[in-house]
């Protein structure tokens, strides 16, 4: 565990626990968040984010399985547009906070054991040195044998580029950047952009396989 521990937490959501919690406005999602698997479909149109499901619990660190992560307060907002000439644009934001708890015994810097206060200071230092961080603040407090931390995050995205669909896979290539793959499903006037836990065998089509689901309604 080092000064950049929390910088991988957003990525860790993809492999975190199996439960789902919803954040953001419920809009027209009608309770479908976290329940729709990739199915492909016609993605052309303007879509507004109406709901988001993240893992509500799981381990915050592979090196410390006893740690916990709660991301239910995170939420996306914004719009995505896909045109018939295979171009896309997106204006979106991610806001909220992560609740992370580590056993004090897991707080290490190299071979040194850290107190909760020292751990918080190390994270603050890592954030200050990383110009790309999306975290605004971190506060930690000792609760018994646990160091409980709250991280506030805020990130805006205003991007454009090209896209390709292949079956249930959506590949977006932002201008000047490498392509990025997601799974998706269009059902009527609703679009689901889904992250799957590939560690779960493909035949096991249960809600445990869906790690993140961003729900959008057609405008």
C-alpha cells in the first residue's frame, strides 16, 4: 500500500464486491439498474444519464482483503450523443464520495506500520503530487481497530470522438487517445452501458456479474 492507494479505487470498482447499490436520479430506469445484460442494439441518438449502479460493498484493496469499500453515494450525470456517421460526444460528471475502511494492521508504507493519521497524511501527499487526481479531499478517523476514510471526488468529462459497435461491444475512441471498450444494451428508449466482472464464468448470468451499470434514457 503506498501514497497512491486511492488513485486505483475507481478502477477497483470493476473488480469489487458483488452487491449493487444505485445512485443518481431514478429517472426512467424503472428499477432496471444492475439487471440488464449486454444485448447490443441501435445506439444512435441523444441519451441522458438517469441512474447508475456501483458496487455497494467489497474489498478496497487486493493486498488487504479485510478492507471495505462503499461507493453507493457516487453518481454520474450528463448526456451522450451517438450519430449515424459513427461519431460521439459526451458531457458528463462524476460526483460523490467513497467510504473506505482499513484494519489498522493493513496500514503500511514499505515495512513501516502507520497510524490512521499518518495514513491520511500520506494519501493527501499523493493527491497533491498527482495533477490527474479526481479526488478533492480525504479525511480519516480511527474507529477501534479500523481506519475509516471518506474521499470526496469530482470529475467532469467533455469529450468527442468516433465509435464502433460489434455485437454487444461498444468501442469509443476519444480524439487523440486509445480506444476504450464497454458492453452495452439498448432496450426500447433506454441504454445500459455495463461493466462485467470477467472473473465470473460466462455461463453464470446472474446479477453478480454486473459490476457497474450506467442507465440512460433517450431524449
